[in-house]
C-alpha cells in the first residue's frame, strides 16, 4: 500500500508541477535573478537592419489579399524589408493574386511538398542577416518587425518568438474559448521563460532567427518552428519573446477542426522529442534542459498518461479505506471529469459555458496527445495536411 501511495503522490505532483508549479517556480527564479543582477531592459535604439519576411501560403486565395495589405503596411523601412511569398502546390488563384504586387517576391512551384519544404526552399533566396516567418492566415501588428529585430542588438540572441493572439469572434464555442485561454497562459509562460533564459520553442504564426543560424529541420518534420528555434538554442544562443510583436488569428471554426490541429501537434511533439534528444542532457544544457523538460516533455510525454493512473490509484486507495484525504481527492477528480463531460454536452447543444469549457478543453488536449502518439507510431501524419477551418 505504501508503494501505491508513493506512486499516487509522485504522479499528482508531476501533473501539478507541469501545468501550474513550473510557472510558479520559473516566476520566482526570474524575481531572484532580477534582484541579484538587475532587470535587463530591451534595447530601444534605432535599429533597422535588412530583414526578410517569409510567408508560405497554400491555397489562401480567400485571405491572401488581407495578408498582403497587412504586410505592406508594416512599420519598417521599405528598403530594409524584403517580402517573400512562396505558394508551392497552390492550385487556386493565390499565386496570381500575389503577382499583382511588384514589391513582393513570389516563388511558386506546382509541386506540393509541404510547408517546411517550401520554407527551406525560400531560404535559398534570403540575403539578409535576419529572417522572420509568418503564417499566411494571420495578421501582424504594424510594429512587429521592429519589435522583433531590436532583440538582436544582444549578440547572444539567435531567435525571437512573437506572440500568438486568438481573436474572439463572439461566436466561438469550446474551440475558441479553450484555445484563447490556452494561449493566454502559454504567452505568460513564454514571457517568463524568456526572462529566465530562453523561450522553449517558437510558434509558427510569427518567429524569427538569425539567417546564419537557420538549420533545415528536414522535410518530414511536423513542428518545424519548434525544432528550428530549439536548434538555435542548441548552438548556444537564446530565443527571446517579443510580446509586442504579435500575430492575430481567429480560433478554429469547430472543435473538430481544432482536433485536426492538436492531433497533428501531438504527433509532431513526439517526433520532435526524438529529434531533440540531446536537450535531455542536463550537464551540457543545464538551464535549457530544465525548461525543455518542465515546459514541454512532461506535458507531452508524461502527464497525459499519468491522468488515468492517478484516477485508478485514487479509487484503489479509497476502496482500501486509506483515509479522508484520498476520498476528498477522488471527489475532486470526479467533479473535474463531470465538468469536462458537461462541457462536451453543452458544446454538442451549442450552449456556451466558459467555466465548463476549461476542463473540457484540458481533457480534449490530452486525448489529442494520445491520438497524436498513435499517428506518430503508425507514421500516418503527413506534412501535407489540410489546414483547419477558422472562425469567421
């Protein structure tokens, strides 16, 4: 019975630490760091080096003109900003629309090999010291490029991650409410990660690297942004977080569309962990390994499998009458899963309840990780995925 209790409390601690405790620990470490060394301000000097903005677009005819207008309105010296759109595989009007804008360099091939292959092909045309990547279905704030590149005045910075903002449409259900809350918390973690040492993986909606540090992640890589940014860290550089450079997009149109994304991310997460095995070496990368394991590995590869373990152990400990504490925890677990089920039922009936959507979305994310693992093991997740629909 002692072994069951130990396993129960260790599992409970790991889940709490991964989702809540790590944020508290890293926040405290940042406070201590700032108290000892002083808070380091971001350079604000007039710094506008040559930059290339790469946008990979696949069949984005319905949105591409908004993306072009947004790119042309960026507040950055025109002669220092190269706009490069690559539309490989697109068979709609996307390439023809882009051709109408002489300032934009267009790359197009009829062959569709996936986003990462397109991005890597586009890198052969980059002559600037810095490159910024952005998704074709997101809109950037006008100061985003300036706010990203100013971090490069620190020679230790090898990459910069922008913020992803999920725009509330007023019509979103569980997908929108859950995704919005998830990214708010992720943004908080990215900021304190950056303040402590480095961001643990950038999001593809908006991120940047020094061109000289870019490394082809491989054409079969699913989470190219994650792998590219962490390989920059492997080289001894840091990736900083620019909360004032953000990419805005609407949430997934439905929980089904959100599931497509999350399952793909899950499969990509397991693939990435194999590709980035050296980052588990705490002796070589002490701070990076600590952040990587705490923020990513536990959440992707450990916690989803501990959730049912904790429930089963809790039931056994109650059955064997091990004390009031276990009964209370079991009641709390049952209430949590009941709330998640309630969120699912309300979603099915198109009834909004953000309170119940939170446990529902939490459980939904972890189930998607199970499905992602199955896809990864079977090798069924292709880079040629169909993009999820977005809320209007």
